[in-house]
C-alpha cells in the first residue's frame, strides 16, 4: 500500500517494540522514515525496513538531548525534504513504591517520557508551521488516564503529562492559526514486545509488565489479551491519513477495552 507515499516521518524510540512497529508500518505505506533511538538500534531497525523495500534512515538519538532532537528534524529535511509526521515513542519505565523510590529514578522517567516528548515536538514544530501542516502523534498509555497498581507512580505521572501536552498543544496550534497541524495521543494498554516496565524486585510483587498484566489486569480487559505492537502502529498510521484530518487533541485507547474513556 502507498497511502502515505512522499510523506516524511520521524519516529523517536523507533529501534524496538512499539516504535519499531510504527516505523515499519509507515514505511509500508510508502513514507520515508527517520528512525531515532539509542545506540545501534535505530540503524538496525532502518536496515530491516530497507531490506523490505522501504525507505528509512537510522540515527542515534537521545530524547534527553535537545541537540539530538533538532538533528533528527534536520536529517528529515536533508534526506526527505520535509517533515510531515512526528511520532514520539521513546519511553522509560522504572518503577518502585513512591515512598521508597530514589529521586534519581523518578526524575529519569519524567526526563525521558515527558521532557523527551517536549523536546521532540519542539524540534519538529518549526518545519510543520512553515509548511502549514503536519501530524504529531504522541505515545502515552492507558496509565496516563488512570492510576496503576504495580509500583509505577513515576510512569503514571509522566504519561498523564504526555496526554496533557498533547491536548494543550492541539488547542494552542488551533488558536494560533495552524489548524492543519493535528496533535493526538495513542494510549496503549499492556502491549506484547512493548517497552514494558522494569519493576524493581520486591518480596511479593511482580517483576515485569507481563506479570503485572496477568496478575492484576487481564480479568479486567474485555478481550482478555495484551495488545500487539502492530495494532498500535496501525492507529498511528491512521492518525497521519487524510481521513483523520478532523481528529485533534484526542487520546485514543488501544487496550482491548480496558479503559473505556
């Protein structure tokens, strides 16, 4: 399919899990993709896309560094001539009971998930505003709409922030004369092969996202299953298509019915 032929896309955190599935899905629709992630994972994901006949460039990029985010936007302009879609998928899930959690761990999660989203958006916006169009898709979480058992207060706080910046920016852009730049969040539920949450060891508590899902949440999910990364990716693609032009400021759940709001 080539519904996005000629479009230029930047995906942060595109080297693995949900981000890699998103980069692959956009390339499969004919878009050129800049894959940003830590270390060699970005180029590995881009190489896999090229092996399938897609157009992709990998670039080491750390969302905690504003210069790296500006470099990704510049790379899109240099390699693809424009920037139509930004997907902010980089994330970090350190956990621990708030009362015991080290301040450095709390700040690391906020720095990557919330401040990293800000930096990526801030770098991409000037190009989109100059074009008068663009699509920004943030990857939040259903835990950005609720609390969450499993020692994840920092993660929950950061993802609430991602939903907040999404809605605030959508309103801001519309009021400033840029209604063709849409901003939406995807809120995945527990997703197989996603980032997961590195749960600190406790005597009785679960130690992985899958364990948390099986122990506490599976019976609350109507579909009784975890999501697949490709399901998240297809919603990201939809939010870049002309058919979604009227959707902005929304936080769309892809979670098997877990959170119905």
